[in-house]
C-alpha cells in the first residue's frame, strides 16, 4: 500500500504525541508495527509558557484531559531537527514525519521550518494549525491560508500534509485544499475543553481526548476521502473496529495516540493485525443481487418484517401478496439484518 507517495507495510501511524517525542519512543513505534511516526510538533516560536504537563483520567467515561504550557509541549525547531536526523539514521523502514506549527500565516517561517527538516532527511512534513487561537478570524484568512499552502507545496521538496482540528470545518478544508493543490490530510486533532469537575486543572491550554472524538473523525474522514484526498485518519480510535471503519470510509492509514499512551506501544501491532480491510463492495457500492429470498420454513412469525416501514416490497413478499420473482428489490440488505431467524436473504 502507499502513503504520502511511499510504499508502507502496515496502515498504522504513530500520531504526534509524547509517544513520538524521543528517539527511543519512535523506534519502539517501529518495532511494534507503526509504518510512520509523526513527531511531536515543533515551532520557532517561544511564548515563555513552560508549564508542566498535568493530566486527569476519567476511566468510567473513557475520557482523558491533558494540559501543558506551549514551550513544554512544542519542541524548538533545532531540537526537533536533531531528533529527525537521529530517527532517520537509526530507523529501518518507518517514515519520519516532523510536525510544525507557527503562529502566523506568513509563509516565511513555515518555509524555514520545512527547510530545516528537509536537510535532516524527513520523509514528509505535517502542518499543525491547532495552536492558532481562532484561525478563521485572521484578516483575509481565505486568501492567506490558500496562499500559504500553495507556497509550501511549490517550494518544499518533500510531501506536505496539513493536520485539521475542528477549528477548520471539513467542507471548507476540502475547498481550500483543492484550490491549493493539497493531496494529503491528517486528522483529527484534540479538542480544547474546560476542566472536568473535580480535576485540579486550570483549563489553560487544556485538551480533551477519548473515543467521543471518533464520530467527528468519522465525519471528517468521509468528507475528505470522498473529495479524493489521501487521509491519515485518527482521533478517538480505540480498537480494530474503529480503525476498520475509518478504512471503510476511505482512509488510507490510521493514527493512534491516546490508545498507545494509555495502553502501550503494543497497540499498534494488536490493532494492525486485527484490522478488517474494506471489501470491494464497500469501496465501490453494493454489488449483490436485487432479489429477495423468503424461506417460510425458517420464519418464526415475529412480525418484524411487517412492522418495519422502510420497505413495502418485503412486507408484500412475506405476507404472500406477491412472489419474490416479481418483486422490485434494490438490494439494500435491511430485511436480512432485521430478520432474527434468517428467513430473509438476498439471492
């Protein structure tokens, strides 16, 4: 399979998080089946905000909050470039993808960052727009955002992959990416949230993580993939069923962060090995028969087929009003999912 123009062996990607901020961790990601590591975000900006990381875990509801100062959370460019070079030198086949963020839409700093990582041997670069206080409130945002993306694409020698958060709506992102010529997208970043009740957190720079994000990731994945973008999807993924669902919706690869932070690097391999690849029917639409078969010998007369209001045809067949031979069936498959005894099927 292909990701960012490179051949990769698995669909699992280590998302930008503490699991990718040291050389030891990056190599551990590789040993456990990750095909790419997106490094902890880096910036030339320092905000004199070096607060330590503080976390709160709500095991009952599967929620995880984390806060930390910008200077603690975001690596200096020089430090991240050194890490990139070390990872490239010591890896076997994992892709090394630095992540950069700047507090301006001016291309100059972004280009300088990309140049530093190109020199260090990076395979691609992720553009992290999470840290803008209100990205779309920037003056002339539309023109400047598209111009920034175009400039980076034109002048960078390695693939460029923006990372979205909910600050950028999916439909707008598709429009802007198409205008700029972007081919790859990473998603979905954490969600800024107030502190939970009972947690000793200030709420400054506080993000929430957990499976609650998955439905947002699912929506973004579908919209992005449907538009033709190559999607590296993540956000709320807990297991192989979640990962398989994102692949079915069109994702090329799946990112893990929180699940690995809380349960270990082994989750890359466990989830990767258990993924169910999307079938050709899922990729290209339903290709089954357009006939319903009703096996009256298996019918338990539960009445489910008669009380459903979605399909008139199945009501007529099961009540004996028409023969399946003369039925009009679109092959949606709902009847066989509703029937508890297996008396209905597509043939």
